[in-house]
C-alpha cells in the first residue's frame, strides 16, 4: 500500500437547485495529487447529484479523474471528493451553509475556493511509482 494525498483547491459550481421540484447539482472539483515521487497539478473531476435524489440525503456521482494517469483507489477518491463538496455546500457547508429545509434555492456559476487535503491508500503493484 502506498499513500497519496488529494489536494483540493476549489470547486466550480455550475448549477445547483435545492428545494425545487427538479432538484439537481452539477459541478467540477479542482485538485492535485501528490504521490511519493510526483505531483500531478491542474486536475479536475465532474460531479453531479444522483437524479431524483435530495442533495442532503442522496448520493453524488463522481466521474473518473480527468487528466490523471497514475494509479488510483477510485472508491476512496470518490468518497474524498464527495466529502470535500459537502464540506463546502449544505447544512455543514463552510462556503454556502443551507439549513432548515431551503426552498427554491437556485445557484449558478459560483467559484468556491478552499484548500483541503485528504490522504488515501492505493494498492500498488511491485515496482510501481
């Protein structure tokens, strides 16, 4: 096992509707990956709210890492990205706090900047890195 660090830089919130009949979210999370021997900068991943789910209780779909060709534990990466986004927006959000059953909240084209880091473990075949 090797540990890599996901360095989150910010989020481009394309669109998010909370408390509307057609609640949804689409955004892009900006990050870097620091491996033991190399740093990958300028990375991003597209995320969206699972269709038909409520933001606070439903899932967030996380695409494959864009621009990163190294080894990755997708499950740990997905959890880290979702955790980072939810730390920015929602009932515990540090950028946009939404509490008490928001109704008809529509957000478009927001750039949310907050640095964070999460370490994840990756199974590495012998001789890698």
